[in-house]
C-alpha cells in the first residue's frame, strides 16, 4: 500500500505516534503535514521512549526520510533540540524540511502568552508556543518562511515588514509588552539556532514526487484529532490548522495525493484536557486516570475521563474519510467494573451534535461486558477475552469501517493486526 495517512479520530493523544512508528518499518518517507511544537507524539521502541514534537514519528526507521511539510509551523530552536535528542539516542537524522513551512518565533510565543493572560478565565488553554499567532501571520501574509533562512537579506527584510505591522498592535493591546529585539537581531538569532538543520531545507515536493513515482510507501502523520480541526472541530477550542486527512496532500507538499489508506486512530475510551465538555464523563475518574496514565503530555494536567463516545468518534472517522481504525489503549480497560459505550446523544442540540455546544447533550449508553484479564501480551485477536473481542466488534459496527489494528500497549510490538 503506497500511501497511508494517520490521523486522530478524537481530540488528540489517541496514540498516533505509536501507530506511525509501527508502520514506519515499511515506509520510505514519514511526513508531518501540519501543526508544530505543540504536538506530543509518544514513541516507545528499542531505542527508548521519545516524546516527539516536530519530527515525524517515522524518524526511527533509518531507511525512511523524515519530512517536515509546508503545512507546519516550525519552532526553530526547539527543532534543533529535538534533533540533538534523537541523535543522542544513536539515530542518524535525515530530514527534508519544507522551504514553504512557516517559522514560529519566540515573538509568536510571547504574543500567545500575552493574549492568554489578557483573556483570563476565557483563555483558550493554549500551550503558549505561538502556534495560533504564527498561523495567523501566515494567513495575513506576514509570515516568515523557512526558505528565507537561506537568504538572510530577504529574511531580515521580511522580519522588518512583519515587525512594522505587528509591534504597534502589540504595544497598544498589551501595555506590558516589552519586546525590543530588532529585525537584525532576530535574523542573527535565527541563523545561530538553525545551524544544524538549515542544510535540510528544500522543496520537499521533489523527493516526495520521485518516491510517489516509484510507488514507494509514504506515511503521513497529523497532530491532534478531528475534534480540533480548525474548520470542522469544536471551534473556537480548536487548533489553528487542518488536522483532517484531506489536508495531508497540501500540508505535505504533495497536493496530488490520493492516499490508499486513511487510518483514524481512536482511543478505546474518551479523555480530554483543557477546555470543552466531555459528554461521556465518568462519575468516578481518579483510579482509571491513574491506571490509564491520562495526564497532559506537555502540561501534566489531569485529563477528564469518559466512556467511548461512538457519536463523536464516528463523526471523527467520517471527517477523516477513514478506510479503517486503529484502536488504542484497550489494555487500559482491563479490570474496569463498569463498561459502556455512548451510542447516541439526547437533549438539546442532539440533532446536530457536531455543532460545538456540548453542555446540553446527554449520553445514551449501551452496557458492555467488562473483562479482568491483562491483555498486554495478546498478539492475536482470538487470544483476547471474548468480552474484549465483543467490545472491538461493537465499535466496528458503530463506526462503519473496520478496526484493522488493536493496540494493547505502548511498545512497538504490543499490536494486534486484523485481516
Ligand atoms: P499522540 O499525540 O496521538 O501521538 O498520542 P500521545 O503519545 O500523546 O498519547 C498516547 C499515550 O498512550 C502515550 O503515552 C503512549 O505511549 C500511550 N499508548 C499508545 N498506545 C497505547 C496502548 O495501546 N496501550 C497503552 N497502555 N498505552 C498506549
Ligand atoms: Mg499527543
């Protein structure tokens, strides 16, 4: 299968990194197509445990080129640090970084922070990395392109152009804003912190087109999940880019992409951190949160825990145009005393539940049989307890597409492949 897009069916942290790392063994290129340093994709393999932020999760296959696509916003210093970490683990890092991607500067992070502070209780719950302001600048045609790092004079001119527009606004809105760097200083800083990866900047379309021509396996990876898509998610508690599979081609530098497989990664239960309401929230959450290790990856915030929400997940699967599902973290359900699936919503707005007004929605549950057994050692579907098999097949029925992969642990080999 030449091209596979791996995306989230929920709100993020479904285990996409883990699925991409597994699939990368057979891939020629691993491509991140949107987002930036706000991603946290966990990969556990024989080289260690990694929390990847900007590097694609296929980076651990030495035969795979790792591509940072034009749809990304790139935090320059953080990328250098991440490259150093992966190198320290013994990997040779071969990257293709799009000249058309946008830089996410410390000034954007400052802007993000000042705005969250101004909003107070109404804040978005941003990771304050500057992702929204960087994408905002891109749309306003004030963005700073990665390719200009190889044209320092142009770089400085474009930064000046951006500062002339941005600084009067920042100073007016946030009197405490004390940013004083000049365009020349910012240019010099950028040239210093990007030294290790500047040689990788290129038109990523060229190597990808060549691989596409050879019918090579290409692996595309999104950040977050359908519920956070800028257009189709729970606006305004979304991210600032498109996380849906339809964007994979554009965000990768291969706009002619027609993927053969779209794998929507779905978690076997619901969890959410930050803003927004979880319709299927459990009454007692603490023990399950602890055993499922559900804490925000970057912030450590405890996540709200809930039962599998088939309404929201099916919407996610449909938005993604998924051909199949990878169901993760089913091992975490072992020993849960009560197991149920939300099959419908009742209450106001239930006729259009994808409109982001979840407060009034009430879950309609179907009871499922729970199981006690530890399933982290299972490698075939038939070896799962009958109740766990029934849980997967019920989800499959409700989703309308096959569950092709069932993940029973965070490690690379803790995977059941179904035919
Ligand atoms: P991503 O952002 O979608 O890549 O997901 P994250 O890496 O942020 O969050 C998924 C978390 O679940 C990570 O800590 C993974 O190591 C872990 N994980 C992934 N799949 C499984 C699984 O099947 N079982 C268990 N127990 N943990 C898993
Ligand atoms: Mg994550």
